[in-house]
C-alpha cells in the first residue's frame, strides 16, 4: 500500500481546474524553480515548519533537538517542547483509502458545479505510485485533475494521464539551458509529455508563470506561443509573478534568494499569443 505526504488540502478552490475543487498538495518535486512559492513541497522529507511570529527565543526546541540527535536542529522532540506551539511537521501521511475518505465528504458539492479534486504539489507525479492507486478509486466519483510541471518518465505520465480527467500543465521556459538554469532540470521530458497530452485529446490548460526577466521575455513567450501554435493549442493561462513567493522559506530555515529582480512587474505580452490566434487568460 502506497502512502503520500500531503502538505496542504485546500477546499473550495476556484483556480485549480473546472468548477469548485478540493486541491491536494503532495510533497516532493524534482524541480527547484527559483520562484517556487511552495518550498515546503519540494523535498520528500517531512521537515519541521516554524510559524513566523510568536517565538520568544527560549531555545527549548533546539535543546530538545540536540538532546535527541546530537545536532543543533529541529526534531520531532522539538515540536512538543515549544511553549507557544509554533512547530509542526510540514505534511501528514495518507494512504489512498484514507485520503479518498477525507475528500469524499465534499463530492456532492464539488460535483454539483462540475468541479472535483486536483492533485498538485510539489510535483504530484513524484508520487506516481500513489496517484496510480488513488486515481482509480476516485474514478466515477468526481472529476480528477492533475496540476503538473510535466516532469516525469514518459511511461508514468501516460499511465497517470489515462486515469486523469483534466490536466493543468506548466510550460515555463522553452530554451533548454535556461530551463536547467532556473529550474534545475532539462525540459526535454516536459515537452515530450506535453506532446503526449495533446495527442491524448484529454481536456487541459497550459499555464505559464510570468517571472520578471526570466519567463516573461519576448523570446521565451514568443517561443511558447510558437510551440502551442505548432501543437494546435488555442489558449494559455498566464500567471503574473506573486511577490509573496518568498514568504514561506524562513519557516523551513531557508533563504529566498532569487537572481531576478522581483520589483519589476512581470509582462504578459499577450500580443505574442493573440497574433497567432491563441487566446490569453491572465489569472
Ligand atoms: S521553543 Fe518555540 S518559542 Fe522557544 S525558540 Fe523554539 S520556536 Fe521559539
Ligand atoms: S515545479 Fe512547482 S513545486 Fe516544483 S520547484 Fe517548481 S514551482 Fe516549486
């Protein structure tokens, strides 16, 4: 039986697919996008998250961690000693059956408006075996969507796609070197899997995060527009840069250090798509 680490479940979301949805955020992602606003979703470790206000700097948490591990770090023992209850594990572990049971209480409301459940992350395909277990359990009960970077082995993508009703697919950077530089991985599998998605005739939406000077350049958006045109795709969602992106890093003891200039407003450059007949939706 497969288990997955779920770091958030958001109910009544209207941005993660058709209708009203419950979005399940699974931990683990092979990418390291510079602009990631869910850093607690990147690793498959269940790290400890610290609330950003209320700390009285008593040091009890580090002392408990030191006693338990011999190192100055937060451990599970740290959680219970914090007088202000500021520490928690980033995620909770679920089996597929446990998660279906939890999600099912809202199916009637979600289904009434054509909504359903969206698996997001992190990169949900990092939990491929879990998805292959839970998606069939949800079949016929509610609409099943996948929000993905598209980065995984092609065989896994095909298997998960066959059990998915709707896909939200990110295209970030078309130039291979730039993709590696800003996300840590090549876009070869991503583009391959995207072609598979188009051929599958499953309903999907393409989404591009607009990162100032990185993904929102005329060169990159023009290349995405040309690729979509070549693939016969007629629409794209553009996501303006969220200046709160770095907000969660401190809570897991990391620093947000983007190499791009956050103060420059991101540019949708919608004309690059529209002149090729591609409809633009700016979220
Ligand atoms: S135990 Fe709680 S209040 Fe004390 S230093 Fe740690 S996080 Fe802050
Ligand atoms: S793919 Fe998403 S979750 Fe993974 S690093 Fe990039 S932004 Fe973060």
